[in-house]
């Protein structure tokens, strides 16, 4: 999505204000980051059920296998995100992961993989409850729960969590890389 400057004869904005038309081009993507629609089913009471992940007999995630990605999750983690929660940028040197949610979060990504054709490219994803996103290792990511409700984030990893010096959870100073992905393009 982007913005395109326009003029309408019947509209007169104050001062030097400019009118922009929202455009809906396909957003730039980072190589390897894959967003898939999940099978989601509504129930008779306004709720829903979703398949958070479907695996084949070898433990591959079928939705990713269809995109040529072999991903074998070995751990499932859950985070309960309070309203307005922000997480600083972090990156995993070797760990790949899939995220699903119970509500909507805004996810920002930056490719820091040496030699990647999308090196230093930034990407925004609105991750809703009916989608999952695959985040390869070497892609920095951060998020914000902009809503007023708690959001449960489920993430599936191909490395075990270790709370020691071997952890795959590496933080990046937010002063060096700010949360620019949560700001409006025009503001």
C-alpha cells in the first residue's frame, strides 16, 4: 500500500496541506517470509475454531511445504500480550518460527541475512487470527498489540528455548532501529 498525491477542484485544504489517495499495490516482501491463510471455521455462538498448524506424516508444516519450505517445529510457545504491548526488535541466528494469534497484531520485519537479495528490506504485516506467518532465521522482528484486548501469540519453533548463554533470543537496541513500522506512512 502507498499514497499518491492528488488534486480535487471541489476540495480546498488549509495551508500547505496535501490530499493523498490511498493506493493498494501489493506490498514489498522479504524473501522467505511467508503468510498463509489458516483453515478457520465459525461456530453457532459467534466464536471460531482454527487449525493453527497441519503437519504431514513426516512432521512438515503442509501450508509451508506447498511453498517449498521444509519446517519441522519441535516446540510450541505461548505469549499473552496485554493491550498496547510493544516488543523490541529481536532476531534468531538459527531459529525459524511460525506465528499465529487469537486477535490482530502489527508485525514489523527487517532482513539482516548476509547475502540475501532482500537484505535490509523492511516489511509490515497485519497478522490476524485467520493467518500465520513464517519468519526465517536472520529476520529481525518486533510487534505491537495496538488493540484494547489481550492477544494470545502462539509460536512454533524449530529450536528449543534455552534460558542461558545459548539462547536464540537476541535483542537489538531500539535506539538504533526504532519501531518505525507502527507509524502511519503519512503522519
